C-alpha cells in the first residue's frame, strides 16, 4: 500500500478490518495542540481529557508542511512532526519527544549534521514551492 494516503495505518485497517477494538485516547493520542482543540460533532463525543496523560502520542501531519499551511491563521498551530523543518510548534509533547529521543541510540541527533541538512532541505523546499505558487498566481492574475 505504498501509494495509500496513510500508508501503514491503511494497511493495518485493511488487515484488521473486522478484528479491532477502539482505544482510550490515553493510548491513541493524536492531533494534540491542533484540531483536538476545535469543536465538531464527532470530537464533542470524545473524552479529550484522556490525552493529557498520554501513554502513546501520534505526531500526525506532514514532516515538512507547505508554507501555505504554516502561514494559514485558520489552522494554527498546524500539525507537523518535531523532526521536520517546522518543528511542531504548539504541540504539548514536542519537548518530551526530543527528551525521549535523547534516551535512545539517536541521542544528540538534533545537533547532528545530517539532521540539520535534512531540516534545511525541507525548509528550502517549502520556500521554493511557495515561491513557485506565488509566481504562478501573479502570472495568472495579470492575464
């Protein structure tokens, strides 16, 4: 399922289609600091307080979000991974993620040259794509 939107989650959903159990949000926390704060009919049924002392936190969202997403005031704070160029600002578990990483074999990765290069490449790609989109819109509006 390499072309599916949610990759391994989609594969798990297919495999366990008729054999799964809903999990308490303490063990399936996601969307923290982002859409979990917003009201909707479905979210009103959730017990969002269960996520405050989470056992498992999913960092959902893109690794390197587009600049349009980052600058959109209607989706702030935006979803992102702590290891992406945007750094998941506003996510209540961002610091804990880095602290846990430093307890593993990847300790110090945030300061590593390879990470800094990946971070900078993501940032530059987001800027490049934003510039292209901006120029495309300028060109189409002047016709």
